[in-house]
């Protein structure tokens, strides 16, 4: 029997693309959502990583889990639920966790939770791989789209290395077939670009001409980004550029993340 891969967050920005990729590669895929879904070659299961409802059933018979579910308020609790349930299966699966480059450098509450969740997995005794990635194109675009609505576009003097979820999904599909790696090498987008240039690209893609105003702000968060804490310049792994991604968007300044 081929391996069975469970994707948590199978309906999310990244998880949905991971599911598609695995199905296209002929893998046996089970996907988790809190709501009932159906269709295609995917075995959808209902479960909630906060309450634990349905998680034992979701894990039963799975060889690999790609944990793409996230909730900034409950990241650690969700990891604990997953780890506990995985430990109690007869044959503990290889758990892959998607984290973020800079969780140990950038002082954001969500990043602290991701780091703590990494530590829960790393100390679980389960075979595991932690894959940190840089910001997704969609996140960078959405944040800049908000600023692009103002008459003058204020943008911090930061750099980003946005990555396409399709590129990251390729890495995760490889990871699912590989031996557990502990902390895997970071996965970054193809280009490191100034936020001002990214903002200009968003404006250009939507046919707008506005002044982009580089701004400096006080505080540890600003400094961590200014020092490149969110970057993985030695890992320009992705191939789809931000401009290519923008060219595919119907409305490059839409304020929706998905
Ligand atoms: N955004 C970025 O720039 C970025 C960069 C690097 C890494 N990452 C990481 O990539 C991962 C995926 O992010 P994303 O942006 O694709 O997430 P997303 O689109 O916000 O999707 C979140 C997913 O989590 C599921 N979920 C939430 N609470 C749940 C619960 N209690 N039980 C079970 N499932 C639950 C949701 O499923 P249902 O609603 O269907 O239940 C949904 O599919 C995250 O770990 C994130 O930290 C993100």
C-alpha cells in the first residue's frame, strides 16, 4: 500500500495547494478541515486541533502528516493536540511542520507561538521535519494593498523575500517522501526586494501611480525587520517571482488574503 499523507489545514492558502500537488503526484491524500468537505481524489476528514475532536481518526493509518493548519491564538495548543494524538497511534507518523523564517529573530506574538510550537514538536520524540519559509506572496501583496489605498503610500524601510505557495508545496511534497530531517534548511523566495519596490510593483500591476514614501519607525520590531530577520538570502529556492504572481491577480490591490 502506498503511504498515506494527512494534510492539516487542507483548505488553507498553502495546504490547499499542497493537497493539489500531492494528488497530482498520485499520492494517497487525506485532508483535515473543521467543516465537512468532499470531492475529488482527496479523503476529507473533519477534525478540530483545538478541541481534539476527530484527530485520532484523522491520524489513523497515516504515515506522514504535513501540518499546514494554523491559528495565531492557538498555535501551540494545536501542536500539542497533534503530537499527543500522533504519539498514541500504533505507528507514529513523520510530522512535517510549516514554520516561518525569523521566528527566533522577529519579536511578534505569532512568531513566538510558532517557535514554541516548533519546540513542542522537536521535543516530542516523534520523527519530524520543521520547514521554515519566508513570507508568502499573498501576504506581502495584501499588506501592501492596504497601504496602496492611501494617497501617499507609506512603506517601512524593510526587505522581503516573498515566496509562492506553489514553490513551497513542491518542497513539502518532497519532504513528505524523505527521511525526517529535524530542522530542514530554510525555504525562501527567489528575490530579496525592498518593500518600497514591492509596493511600486503592486501599484504598477493595478495601473496606479502614487508616491511611495519610505518610513522608519522606532522599536524592536521595526529594527528586527530592518536587520533582515525575516530573510533567508542564502536560500533563494522558489522560482515564481512576486511580479509573476502579481500578473496572475485579477485585482492586485484586493484586501483579501486568499
Ligand atoms: N502567510 C505567510 O506568509 C507564511 C509564511 C511562512 C509560513 N507560513 C505558515 O504556513 C502555514 C499555512 O499558512 P496559511 O496562510 O496557508 O494558513 P491559512 O490560509 O490561514 O489556513 C489556516 C488553516 O488552518 C486550519 N485550521 C485553523 N484552525 C484549526 C483547528 N482548530 N483545527 C484544524 N484546522 C484548523 C483551517 O482549516 P478549516 O478552516 O478548514 O478548519 C485552514 O485550512 C502556517 O503554519 C503559517 O504559519 C505562512
